[in-house]
C-alpha cells in the first residue's frame, strides 16, 4: 500500500505513538485524519501540519462520535480526492487496579468498563465503521490492495503485570482478533496487523516514578531504554508498505519480557 496521496485515519493521533505515526505518514505524503479526545493538541497539530491534516474531536468509546468523525473524514476525502488507505487505532488508556485489593475490595466494574470500552470496543467500532468506505475504494497495485488496518496492543497482551487485568484483557483481545479480522477482510484486499509495544516514551508513561522506570530498565534486554514514538511510527510505515504483513502481531519490545511486578 502506498502512503503518499492516501488518507489514513489515526485514532489517538494527538499524542504519543499516534502522533508520531501521523507526523511520519504526513512526512511521506499522506493525508491524515486525526481522531482524539484532546482538542487542544489536535488543533495545534493540524495548524502545524497544514492542509493535509484534519482533526476530529472524537471519543472512540462512543459510536455516534466515531460516526461523526468518519462522516467528516469521508467528506474531506471527497474534497481532496485522496482515497482512504488505512486506519491506525492508537487511542488507548491504562487504569491500573488489582483484581482484589488489600481491603478485600474487588476492582470497580466501572474501571474495567472504562478500559475495555476505549481499548477494545473503541478499536473494533472504529474499524467497523471505516470498513464500508475501505471496501469500496479502487483496488491498487499488482495485488489489488484496498487498505490496511493497524491496531495497537501491548506487551501486556502476553505478559501483563500485577494490576493490569483490565488492560491486559483489552490488549489480549486486540491481539486475538487480528487473525480473524485479516481472514474476514482478505476477500477485499484489506490487511490487518497489530503492533504490541513494550515501554515507549509518551504521555502514558511519562508519569511513571523513577523507581518504576529503574525497575523496568532492569527488565530490559537490548536496548536498555524506552522505545521512541518514531520507532513505533517506522513499524507502522512498514506495516503499510509491506503487503506480506497480514494477520500477525509484531512485538516491538527489544526482547523485553515484563516481570510480574515492578
Ligand atoms: N507508551 C507505551 O509504553 C505503550 C506500550 C504499549 C501499548 N501502548 C498503547 O499505545 C497506544 C497509544 O498510547 P500512547 O503511549 O501514545 O499514549 P498517549 O496517552 O500519549 O496517547 C493516547 C491518546 O489516546 C487518546 N484517547 C484516550 N482516550 C480516548 C478516547 N476515548 N477517544 C479518543 N481518543 C482517546 C488520548 O487523548 C491521547 O491523545 C495505546 O493504545 C496504548 O495502550 C503504549
């Protein structure tokens, strides 16, 4: 799939891994439609990137909000003539909590719903609503490709730590749905790939204390540092350009395996 002159929808595009992806795809000639809750950052980025970028204030846990963003994106595509090339589902949250705490209180169901609604339901709902547009674009290239869906799981999908039951459940589900999604979409020439990062510098991780950061560094193999958002974006670019990447989960973790606790 070519990047230049195609439109890519990026949820969570106003920060961290989604933002680095938006910048990288934009630098390679893409049109980027950024869906995020964070209006200030979203508008600032669009001002910076210029006319090949659009921001839609979106809550991915709300079906109507996604529908509005898709409607806005497709109207924009009509103006630019740059058909949709893919979706990157970067919006995500973490909310740590032991399944049962020291006071014998189980984790609130609201916490579980919050994480699953954004990380899992929000991922599937965005894909679901973008697909009717992706399936109808003109197939391109020798393989007749129509587009690619790139999802974001986490190391927690495989080695979730204490207090990460809800987050690991959401990311494990995203990893699990990758192959059936690819299978459902193969007849349309649409691929599905998931990237599972370990610890990357972003707003999500910058609040970690120095003790936690040191403990994570001790668990790292090589390199012994957090990944950079640009390194994530580079893998997204490869997922778009390399047609053989399909139905699979790419661990982007420098060989790190998370310990049970920090
Ligand atoms: N940074 C890491 O170490 C790391 C590791 C593994 C997986 N991930 C995953 O990568 C993805 C991106 O995370 P990040 O590190 O860039 O974090 P981040 O906090 O920098 O960015 C996440 C973005 O998602 C947006 N968002 C949150 N809830 C939303 C909602 N309901 N609707 C729309 N947008 C919403 C936020 O406003 C923010 O802009 C997440 O899915 C996260 O779970 C991150």
